[in-house]
C-alpha cells in the first residue's frame, strides 16, 4: 500500500503515522519528495481500508498495490478451482455447464415437463426459484418449500442437479438437504449475514453479482463465503444497472477474463437477466462462451406468456435447443466443449 | 394500465387476452387503431407486473397509469404521516430532525462522550452502528450486542432516542427492546425477508435507498414494510452510485420533493454517505434542508482519524455545531425550524 | 403514439388536444376509461417529441408505438445495407471486417510498418488518428494534415482503405479526398452540426456511440447523417460509461443484435476502447464476433509502451495475429468468415 | 506523480524508466520495497497521462498527486474569479445571478414578453436558444440568426445581458457581436475544436457539464478554453445521466463545493435540465442556493404547453417569481443576496 502525505506534514505527524502502521504489523518504507512524503507499507494490508486511512488529515492519497482479497486471489492460488455440483464439474478445463429451467417453480408437473425438455435439449442442471425476490409485495413470492420439493422430484426424475435461490438463513437446512447449488441473488450479494451463513454450508454457492457491485466488491463477497469455510463458490454475472434501459441490465462481458485473471474460481453467465428479452438471449450466450465462460444459466419455459414471472426473458425448449447447438460450435472454436 | 397489441393480432388472441385480464377482476376497454389495438385496464392493477404482461407474444407495450404502490401512495393517503421516534416527531410540519453520532459504536465511554457533544451542538437523536455491513470480511464488523447496550446507556444519559442498523432477523428482539429507530441499510433495501420481518415490528423503520435502486423500487420496499403491518417508515436518501467517483456516491437531491409528492411519508438525508467526505457534508446538508428534507443523519466523531470506520466522512462536534447553526437559518428561510 | 390524459380532463381540453393533433396531420382515436382518456395517434409521429406533448398540463403519459427514426428503421427497409469502404464491403453476409492500426499516427515510417504488420496478420483496413480528442489541452493533439498524408501513404503501400476521426467541419475536404471511412468519435456523437456536415459527404461514416448515449439516441444520430444525404453509416460500439472502473468502459454486447433488429445498417465493435486494457481485447473481440458483429476495430502498435497515446490498450502485431486466428474459428462457428 | 513498478522489474528497465522521466524534465525519487519499486516524480506532470504511463509493461499503478489542470486550479490561483457578463458580475461575493428565459427563442414578440416578465420577477439575465441541439433531425432546430437578432432586441428592450448556445465555429462572429455569455452545451463539452475556438473569443463562456463527464474532465474542458486565451469561464451543472429515469437527469449537488474548492471559477446551476420537470425546479433551485451556487439558469415560458421545446420543464413567470422570493430568503440564510 502506497500512502501519500500532504506537503509540509510535520515531522511528529509523520512519526505518529509510522508507529501507527508499524503497530499494524507492517514495515514502513519512506520516500521524501519536494512536495510530498510517501510511505510504502510492506506486509499483509488486507485488513486495512483505504478510506479509513484517508480519514487522517495528513494523508492525501492511498493506493492499494495488492488486492484486498486473499482466499479468492489467483496470486496465492494459481491453479483453477473446479467446483463439483452434484457430480457435474464446473470450471476451467471442464465442459461448459448448461443450467436451464423456469424462473419460478410453478407446479410439480410443469417443472418435470420443462426439466425433461431442457435435458433433452442439452441442459446438465436444472434451475428454478422456490423463493422469489419480487419488487412488489403483491407479486407472486414463490411456492416456498413445496417448490423445493418439486425440484427434488425433478432431480430424481432426470438425474440433473438443481440450483435455487436462498433468501434467508432460516431455510439453510432445507437447502443443505435438497438443493445442489445454492444461489445468492443479486439483491443479497452484500447481505453479509447470509454470506457468512452459506459460508458454513457444505453445498457449493452460486454468487450472483449485485446490480451495481464493482468487480472488487463482488470478489470480496466471495471472500466472505470462503473465509467462513466454504471454498466452493461460482461467480455468476447477470448484468449491471446502467443508464441504458432498452435491455433490463447491461451484461459486462469483460468480467469473464477479469474474474479468470484475478481469481481461481469459475464464472458462469446469465443472459436471461442480463438482457431481459428472450430474443437477445442466444447472441449474448454465444458471446459469453466465446469470451471463456464456464457455464450458462438460462430461463426456459414451455409457455412463456403464461409464466408466473419473467416469461418475457424465457426461451421455449426448442429455442434453447437451437442455442445449445450453436453454443457447442462456438465452444469448440475456443477449445472447449459443452 | 394501457396495453398495446401488435398490428394484426388475430381476433382470437385479442379475445384470449380480454378474458385473461377479466379473469384478474379487471374491466377491459378496447381501442382499435389502424396499426394497433389498445386495451385500457380499469381496476386494481398493483398485482400485475408490466414485464409479465410483455411476455405475451402479441403485446408490444405496457404503460402503467397508476403507481404500483397503494399504502405508501399519497393519492390514497393525502395527509402527511408523522412518525414518532421515542418522542421525537419526524415529518411535515415538525422540526427538522437532527440525528448525529459515530459510524460505528466503538466503546461505552467514546459513545457517551460524542453523544453529549452532539446533543450540546443541537442533535435530537443519536446514531451508531453496532452491526456493520463491511465490504471486507477482514474489516471491523461492529461490537454487536455490546454496541447496542452502549447505545442504550447513551440514551439513558442524554435522553436522545437511538437509531442503529439491523442486518438480520435474529436480532429483532434486541432491536425491539433497545433501539428506537430501526435502520435498514442500503445493501439490504431489497432483502425482502428482512423487510417483511421489520414490517412486523412495533418500532419505526428508517429505510435507506439502495445504491442503485430506482425511486419506485425504494417506495415498493416501504410498501413491503407497511403491507406487513408497520406503517412507520421514514425514507433516507444516502446517495446513489454513478460514474462519478470524486464523491463516494451522488446525492439525488430531487428525491426530496418527489417522495413528498408520491408518498405521505417523511424523508431524511444522509450527507455523510452521500459525499463520503466531511468537507462536503455541510453544503450538502444545507441543500437538503432547503429542498424540504424532514431530517438529517450525520456521522460525527471526536477523533475522525482514529475512527474504526468512515472517519473520512465524519464531522468533529464543533463542525457539526457550525452546520446546525447554518441549517437553522436555512430551515427558517423555507418556513421550518430545527 | 398513445397519449393518456388526466382523470377529469374537461371536455373542452380534450377537444383542444384533438384539434391540435389533427393539426399535425394525424388521426386521433379516443378511448374513454373510468379513470382516464386515451388518445391513439395514427400517422407519422416521428416529428413529435414525447416530452413536448407531456408539457401539456392535461397529459399524464405518452407512449411511442413506432420508433422516432425512419431512414435507419428496418421496418421500412427490411434488407440489410452493405457499406462499401474503398472496395471492402461491410455488413451482413460479408466477411467480418478487420480494422487495425495505431491510436494516433505518429510518423510515416512507424505507420507504414504497423500497417504492413497488421495486414500480414489479417487486417483489411487501417485505422489511425491524425486529429485526437484529448481530455487535456497539454496532451499530444495529433499530427493533423501530416498524419492524414501518412495514412494516404500507408494506403498506397498496402492497398488497405483507411479510417480516421474527423473532429471539425473545416477538414471535410481533406477527409473527402484522403480518408475512406470518416469516423465520428464518441465525444461528437451529438455534435449535430458535424453530423449534418458528414451527411453531405460522399464517403461512408463510422459513427461511434457516445459514452452515455442510449441506443435510440445513437440511432437518431445516424438518422441525422442519412437525412442529410449520406446513407452509408456504420455503427461502432466502443463501450459505455458505467459505475465500474476496472475497465475503461463497459462494452454493451447486446447492442449487436439490437442494432441488427432495429436498423438495416452494419455494426462493428471496438474492444480496445471498450476495455482500455490490451489483455482483455481478445476475449471481448471473440465475444463480439460470436454475437454477430460485422467487424472489429482494434488498436495495434509495434511498441505500445512508447505509443503517444493509448498504448495501454494496444495489441502488438503478433497478439493481433493470434486474435485473428481465433476470431476466424469463432466466425466460422456462427456461419461467417473473416 | 507516484508510479509503482512490478515486483522483480529488472534493474535495466528501472533505469530505462528513470531516464525516460528525466527526459520529460522531471526529477525521479526512488523507493525500493520488498515487493515493489516506487518512483515519485517531482516537477510539472500536467502533460503526462496516467494511462500512457500504465502502457509500460513494468508499471502496475500510477497515482496523480497534483491535479492535471493549472490555469483553473485554485492552488495556483487562490482568489476567486468574478466574471463580468455585460455588466452583471458572477462569482463569489457577488449577488446570485438569475438567468431566465425560454428554452428556444420562438419569435420576437414572444421573447420580449417573457423577457419583460422574468425581469419583473427578478431575473438579471435572459436565456434563449437560437441554435438547438435536438436528438431528432425532424425536431425544430432553432430560429438561427433570426433568433439571435430577437435576443438582441430583447436586450435593448430590457437591458438584460443575453446567454445563448453556440453549436459551431462558423457562428462565432455572430456570437461575439450579439451574445453576452456564450454557452457551450452538454453535448459539446468535449468538442475540443469548439472549446479552442471559444478560447479565442472575448466574450465569457458558460460551460455546461457533459451528461457523463467526470468533474475532472469538466475542469479540463475549462482548461482548454483558458489555455487558448479566454479566462472568463463559468461552470454550469445541469445534471448527469444515471440509472434513475424519474427525472431527466440527476443533479450532482456536491459539485458546487467541489468546484469552489478545486478551482477559482464561478458555478451556476440549471435545475430545469437537471430535473426535466417544472414542479421540481423550485426545491432544487433552493438547494443549489443553499449549497453555494453563484447563479441559477431557469427555463421560463408564458405558455409551457405550447413551447416548441422543453415546455415540460419550463416555469410560468409567476412560478418563477415565487421561486425568486424564496431563493432570496435562502440566499440571505447563507450570507448572500440575489
């Protein structure tokens, strides 16, 4: 960490700051310039916050040299992490995971039907929301435990592992038992109590990026989970909120290589939420595969117009099958497979 | 709700849609144009989602005429709501509330000292975080229950009601007992389980705006709380995330008159988080008062450089006193008082 | 256009509005609802602005049904436009154009060398800035006319058409004579006088998206050019400005299918400016090809560290060659070629 | 400027970089750390670009200590600049300037009438667009020279100086002759050729902030004007583009104290464009005065519903008069006057 002091900082303040940083177990290198003094802090600075240091009236600038994360940091963990989700391996060197299913679980029969349809089309995992974060308290909030049971049924029927969103700590036992990949939704990406709680789970976690989370904040949320004991985190980019309103969100395609460079964890892409429009899902999904994504999570529904939520961004099974066919070709072009 | 269908929508699809909407208990008015058909839906449409209707392949556009919220809506509740927080009344026609205190509770003695200092300077309520949402798992996470007890002590000492952030449902009993105003932080504004839970509390709620929440989403989160039984909600704007990084966030000053127009609830402003820089707090606070805010919540610390968090945006007590003096003049200029 | 009036709009105001719209040559269809009156306007509404109609105190909502653009609109021009740039055809069904070269032209020899290098690696057109829009007045502003002459020389040497940015009307003759594709930069996307001026040129135009331009505003800028007489417009997405600062901009990958759906014009992608970081250029470029882009424009330099501008995002020729090899495979996977 | 090199940068690269920076006329101070080498550059670094230095493969971080602007920088120019606009002084210690008038000049009679009305209500300057930057080529583009002549007439009639937007260099003579304050619009804030041209004018310049311009970019645009010879620049904040769409833009209220701290130039606020909604103009204008603005520029129209543009955000003269009355009280509260 490089710390710049104000011009004319009195010597006793310089000394106070030195002993403050040495008190944190750091070694302090000093440079005296004509217009400033600079400290280089050597040691583990992950527990220091730039803003807290900037609170000192003699500090004008703080520049972090090392990332504030350790457990997720590729620098300390050069090899790629592969996460096992109910037997399906997700990560570098593995086939690209194809997760598909309805936005919300709507019924046992409906779920089993779409599960079989997407499996036939090439999906390897089933998604479905039983607890739904809805903007309005008057909207359908999900089937709850019943929905989880239907997912369990669909898994038994098709053999596909299931992913579903966990919204509160009091359902952790249920998810530990019945859900193969525990999703933390965008709105809860900085619900730190929930992150700590899933950090104690045995099931892998799918960590969606918050609507306006920076890449570093997102990685820090993964760090929360790993620091609490659960190393099996998969990132999921689902678009960020920008001024552009033609699409529901704006997919940040560059995060794929960035996450691969900064961390050792897998990353998958959700083109359904990123675009909010089924007709854009395929081109964006192909782009994600070309850029190196380890998987895709796609909303599918047999009758989108009748979906209880997000029908607008749901693919019908044959459109999904078409996407899978083309994604396979793009995957091959970049040296991977589905 | 005004729904536009595609040109050449077959008559049987028009009829299907009519009976679908009538099935929701709505009356359907139809307009046939040269290039489109339009439905006007009459009745309560708050439970309908624009996006869900857009999922129908024959629908091209959906325009909501009435807001999707009812309980917070000034249209159905023309008189201003005044919220009583431990004897301090917040809202239209009341003195502007002055809430001050440290970002985080750091110790009993430190808290009592700053509490007395800000009270002397004019504060009417005390803020202090006992549970802190920190980006890094390695940062100080708050004193927890001990911090709440110190707040209780400071209240007994000074008589000021206290506000503190609630981060998870398992602390609700503690907050119901010891905290006068329960803060929901920006990161949890769409943690719907937590919103439902505080909706069942008896204590009033301070609802911070999410970093990238639209005004409508923010109001809908208040609607969650009220719909669950707690009518005492105060909005708190703390800046939104934009491309501009000179300030920590960008204060959306226009929300003050907007919230007043759309809802009947009080709104207060947090210039500390909005700017992230103590030297900007005063001008922004004065602006908020001029624009009609019902209160200010301001971070103060006796020694900001040593604050365990957010010292950079904390005022010293005498700067706070100076702010209060000028805020009183601006309040008077707009027909209010502190 | 669907216009919603306030509840209780007096009959004479309704009639005034009807005759106002009829005065614009439109036919007005009316729907009377319990809570509102709605007008459906039939006819050409491109010259009406939603905001201007909203200025009427009796209007609560305006919803455009038809896009405000005509000449760029695929609805009125279903077949794809292919633009000929000095013999290279750009657009649907054509090979994907590969435009490469330095950010700024730095010298005759340097330019010819990089031109030959990128041509060998697969480029079909040469880029190079002679007039540079720099944030600082103290930064290198480009070689000007001399730079244009070097581009001309490089074209003669390699046979590649050249693209360069035009910043003001007084250089139009120079560009008409020596530049094959006239670039309008992001900062000038809404410099309407310049748009009108290039609309009168004979050379095709590369229209970069403004840093915070909506897709509709971008298309409207193309409409300005075409409406002034120049139908040969190519869109170029170069990333938008968002809260995320790890990359220089955020590439909006979904605009590729959106521009293809809304307009009949070609679209190319600039992964160099979109990411600002050479190590991200290749994955983002492959993503663009997979999503259907008609071309790529990529900054290349023989010695990026010594580039006079934007070295940070410039590829060395052999990295560019590597990109081209992989892009060819991805292009084939989506049924195209380079 | 503080430059951090990679761990293990070879000695010969360190030496190459030192001589490179010394070649720029800078003195280089070196700090050797365990994990990095840091250079402190002493001297004038305004002509260096952080990104250009980052292009060097051995550099990991660049931190600017001194701002990249000089002529606008308060550090080198501690006293406030007051700009004289046709006899009206704008800046610190002066009465708050009240600029009002229609969005677009629509006719001689209409302009004179609104000019007299706003003057009576307290305005000291007249605004009116003769050249209008419109998103659509089919919208009214302004009356051009005729509009400028009407402004001249209104000035003669009322004695108020006039402000109008200049969109291209070929009208500079006209503006030099007839316009007292030359406005550079948001869309042209980085039209550097136009900035250089107005830098050679004798009339003061009102520099609007670009829709997504950072504060630093905005100041750098002022630096362009001053560096070309015109020291009379007034900043005008008119809202920035964010995800929030309820208002047309989001007013960045904190820029008022920031511009005052960083530069010595005046700043005025445009609440009409910032909100896009006449009912929000007054509270936002009062906020601006409370935060320290040196002036307000407000759209007024005698019949907003019939305005040729931006009627939605225009005040009627008596609403403007009401705003002036309250603004005077707020101004007094913060130690100023209108």
